[in-house]
């Protein structure tokens, strides 16, 4: 008998965080699950820690002799799953309460392929907690098109999700790190747009400075090539969605890309769509102080969107 849910944990160092996650799993009232830990740590010291939980629930520990990195280690953990549903959990996240997994399992009984919940962002340095829930407008936008996630990643981190395992399983793109979850949600929901949202925070997301997202934020070497790659991959035609267009407008504004040559250190200009170059040209004519004003920037973005004839050829 295969379990209903496979909890896949791609781990890397920091035993105390993993203990907190495993302790939160140990108290779950829903028990039809397995746990798979694929460990990228420099040695297998985590094994002794994991052995303490072998009598509490089905647990498989795999030490990666050669570290895989993110998101390859995520995919490796998922590849070992036997459950009908995949519940990825990063080691710095944990379940809010003993009923959390049960609520995920109940949602999985609906005619859906994708489940996600509200969550708490918890600063691990000062324990400051901020609740994140979807609004009715955001829910409507996501139902209309997964590309509306360019407005905002309404879904959140992978730990907030529960995904039905399929023979042709969509995997995380191992060529990217910064936009990897965002890209995955769009691709998955583009072919499986039957999802269920749980408006109760079921996951605590641990926030700290060593996360990939923290270290990549506003880093041109990461954000520019990944976002251009993402656009080329998903298709330039999606710039016709004003939320997609606004996303790239804000990206270029925030990274202060004022000329096309500013991209040369980060990407081959031949890979940059003409519509993106036109956004750069439009922003170069606007003083930075005006461009950083939220209201003015939105108005100017709208004008650029209307005038960007490149969109008609995508």
C-alpha cells in the first residue's frame, strides 16, 4: 500500500531546523504519509538525527554524496516519492498545528490536482510573524489565468503546496533558482488549473538571511538572466498580459537598467526580446525620481504598454 502523501524534504545543514520540522510532522493527526529526506549536507551527520524518528513514521533518508543544489535536490526528493500526492517541505519551514496535514488531505479529496494554503512568514531571528492570505480578487485572478501570478506570487513558497503526483510529472526547472517556484506554478496550472485554496495558515515559513531568495534579491547577476530566460521560455506573447508587462517594467526599474548596454554583463543581448528593449528605452527618458514614484510609474507603464508595438508581433 502506498501512502496518500509523500512529504519530501530537501535538506542542507542546520539540524535544529530539521528537528523542528520533523517534530511538527510527528504530532500530525493525519498519518497516511511517508517522509523522504534527501540531504545535501557535507556529511551524513543528519542520519543519526533522522534515526530517532524511524519508530514514529515511515522515513527514508538519502545522503547525496555529491550535493545536487537547489532545485535539483527538490526534484530528487520528489522522484523518490510513492504517495499519490507530493508535499514538499523545506527544512526551515514547519506545520502550524497538528491538524495541518489533515486539512491538506481533506482538500485533496476534492476533484483537484493542486492544493495550497495560507501561511505565516516567521522571521527566525526575532520570531516576528506575518500572516499571508489570498484576497478574493487574487483568487479570481489566479482562476482566470496562472500568468496573473506575475502580479504577485499569490501561492507563496513550495512548502505551502500539495500537488498530485502524475506519470508525466512536471518538475522544477534546474536552470533557475530565483524564479523557480513561480515558473513551476505557472507551468503546472497552465495544464492543471483545478486547484483548491485553504484560507487557513497551515505552514510556518522560516525567513532568514541564508535563503536563496534573500541572497538573490536585487542581484542583477541572478535576476536579469533568470527573468529573461523565463520570458523566452514561457513565450513573449504573454507580455500582452498587463501584469506580465508590469512585472518586467518593475524589474528593470528596480534594477536601474537605463540602457540596453547595461545588460551586457549579465546576458547576451540577442536573447533579449525587442519589447524589453523598448521598456528600457522608455524608462531611460524618465528621471529616476519620477520613475520611483509608484503612481507615476504605473501611469507611465500603462502608456508604454499601449505604445509598445513589439507586442503586436509576439
